[in-house]
C-alpha cells in the first residue's frame, strides 16, 4: 500500500453547503472518494491510499488538474483506490465536487 497526501491553496471555497459526499465503489476495481467540508476556505487536502506503488507523479498531476478546475477550497478529500485509471479518478473527483455544490 502506498499513502500519498497533497495540499493545495485554492482561490476560493467550493460553493454549496453540503458537509460531505461519497462517490465511487472501490470493490468494483475503481475507487471511492470521501469529500468533507472541514478545512479553511482556501485549503484543499487530498489523501490517497493505493495498492499500486510508483505512480505518485501521476496522482500529483491528476489532483493538481482537479484543484485548478474545481477550486475545491475547504475540502479534505480521502481516496481509497482500487486501481482506477487517471481519467476515472478525475471523473469521480469532479462528480464529488458537484455533489458538494448542491
């Protein structure tokens, strides 16, 4: 198992008032993501647990792209990976942000 954590400063908080959301199902060979609105409005932290080591650079790029696109200020995001591809990770992150905006 590899554990990765990325911290970013955002330009604004993610809109909405939903306190938490979950997307994905790790048992499907995909991943599950828990998003929680618990950080300061200009902070985002993404913690990843993955069984596949050596892809830290890929995870870092996917997370940085998500933060730039969604500006998820205020969120702590926990990812339990089951071997998902980068495009699936990006999709699930954006789905989670959309759920939090409701």
